[in-house]
C-alpha cells in the first residue's frame, strides 16, 4: 500500500497509509474502535475502493473492476466477523463452491481438497450439516476452510473472533496460529492480544486513520513508543 487515502463523506478514515507485507509474514493490525483497521483490511481486496494511492498484491496493482478484479480477489482470502456462509448449502458445499465456480477446478479435485481442509480445521465430521446446525466457532472454521479452498496468496481476517462466545475463540485462533506457522501471508485485524503476541511477526498500531507504530510484537507490548499505544494497551491489558 502506497499513499492510500480513504474518505467516507467528510470522515477521513485512512490517511496516507504506507504498508508493505512480505510473503509469509503475519501482520497484526491493532487499534481503538474507529481507527481505520477494518477499512484498511477491506481495501486490500477492494471491498472498499480508495480515493488516492496504490495497492498492489503480488506485484500487481488492484484493478478497479471487472474480470481482473475478480481474478485478484480469488488470490486474496477474506474471513469476516460474521461468517457469511450460505445457509442453504451444506458445510462441504460451502467450501466447494468457489473453487468450482471461480477456479473451474474438476469435481474430484475440489471434493478431495474441501474434505482435506475440513479435516485441517477440525470439523470433517460436520461436512453434511448446514451452517445453522454448527456453533459460531465451527462456522468460523468453515469460513477459514472456504477461504483456503481458493489457495490464496494472502489471507485477510477482519476481527474473526469478535462475534464469538469466549469459549469458542480459542478454537478459531488455534487454526489461525497453525496457518501462521505454515507460512501463510496474513493480515489480521483483532483484539486478541495473546494471539497478536504469539502468532504475529509484526504489529501495526492504528489511531485516527494513521499507522502510528509498526514494530515487532515484543517491542510493542513491552515498550510502545507512542502515547496513543501506551493509552490503548493500558486500557486493554489492565482487565
């Protein structure tokens, strides 16, 4: 991302954002509510268009629309707060849909990959159920498997555990931690400080639409440089 600006009407939500994420890095985006974290995440696959600046994924600039944008989105997996699964399709069908329709892969290959991914996220035994029959944590793991089914170059997570009951949070974070260890390039907007510290290669701290700090997790949590970060950590870590 280079010089990225984004307004919602009079509200300046991203101010001159410069960010580079090397292949295989796990970037954790932290910050108070309204700091621009989710918007930053959503601009990377153009769910939110930007006003000015450039965004490149794997050396290619984001197309504004059409088939080229669809092709690029196929390389950028996205996991949302709310799981966005198709309610009328089984878990297995949810995971198989995009590789079949977008990647145009063969039926046998898609079927095997989908089952392997459900195994990987620990819910192979739920394949024939529908989303409503699963817990929130299980549904979010399906959403991760569905994104992985496209074999993406980068995975975006927009507060993937914030809609979950506390006891379900760890089962989703465990899957994300294993992805991080396997070298998946990830941008994760989260409030889970333990995960940020354990699985992140870098912490990007945002406030008022700007990147205030960009450092390794240990430095950020033990010796934040900015007053904004100190204030933020003071509020969060005191509970």
